[in-house]
C-alpha cells in the first residue's frame, strides 16, 4: 500500500472513533442501503475502514488495498467474479474516486443478474453543496467530464484522486444511456440527501458544529423536506440501479 493512502485511511479511522455524530450519520446511510438490497450475495467495493461490513457482516468486503483486512483485495474496475455471480454491489464514496467509472459500471452489469442492484452513495453537486465543496473541500469536481469516457488505466494512480461530480453527471446526463448495452442498468431511485446534519458534522474533518444529540432529529426533518428542496441543498446522492433483462 502507498504510505500516503495508508495514512489517509488511518486518519479516517481515527476520526470515525472520535466522532459519534459521524457514526450516527453513516448508520442512517447504512439503513438506507440495507432496505434496498435484494436477497442474495452482496459485494461492497472500496470498503475502506470497514464499517459497512460491521453493519452487514454477510457482505463480501473488497478494496484496492488491505487496510482493514477486507475479504478480497481487488480493483472495482476489474473484479474477479464470474458473470451473474452477485445480487448486490454496494459502493460508498467510491465512484467519484474511479479513474474510469465506465469500467466499473460494465463490471457491475456483468456481475449482476436481471433484478440485481447496484447501490451508490456519493457526493452530490447541488447549488448549495457546490459552493461548500469548491471552497472548503480538498477534492475537486468538474461537471463537464463524462464518467462514461473510455481510456487506459494509469499505473500507480492514487486511489484518492477524485472528481466529486461523477455521480451527479451520471444521473443528470447519462442515465438513459445506461439502459443500453453493455450496461443494461435502470435507475430506480435517486435521492438527494444530507441537507443539514452531514455538512454540520464536517464529515471526516476533525471539526464538528453540531452535538450528537441533534443528529437524529435533524435526520428526521431532512427526510421530510428533502423531496422538496434536496436538489438545491443536498450534499449527497443515494442512487439505486437495477439490472435489466437482456
């Protein structure tokens, strides 16, 4: 593992242990994911510090690096499974780090049978979040880059290089293309979430502007108002694709 990536993940693990606010936020994310899984084998790609595996021990955890002893060390763009071997693929804060997201989507389409699900939790570029991401977040975003662009994979590329706009561009401009071969993925859910609680916690930054006791009430409020103003204020996208019949 590159030492810089190891330090990055170790810092995330430390912040996770120190911030109950953040753990409450992600517990809500995990419950959203679990409700959308279909019965069968589930793979998590980009397991990172390994927290989804704790919420759902039945899943196969995978990552490019063996930081927290995932079940499998593999590149999400080249997965070592037979065709139609999986029923769910979960990617939490992974898609925007991929160099060629199209390769991952093709792999998901290959590995899922009809009715299988691909679930993504990603940064969402809304009018409000774009301001915060532009000035207060280290990862860049560029809405002009096509996440389906093919090309070679760069050797020794850092897995933490990113374009936070990939998921937003995908669901705004490319969702209809994904219904066609080689993807055959139908968008069945797209929720703008994390309007208040998540940005106020600071995410994986050391700072936090909200006490843990306020997280659950804020999440309840968000679930009511998100359907009306989520596309303006949301910091996250919760996306579910379902594999179509061939």
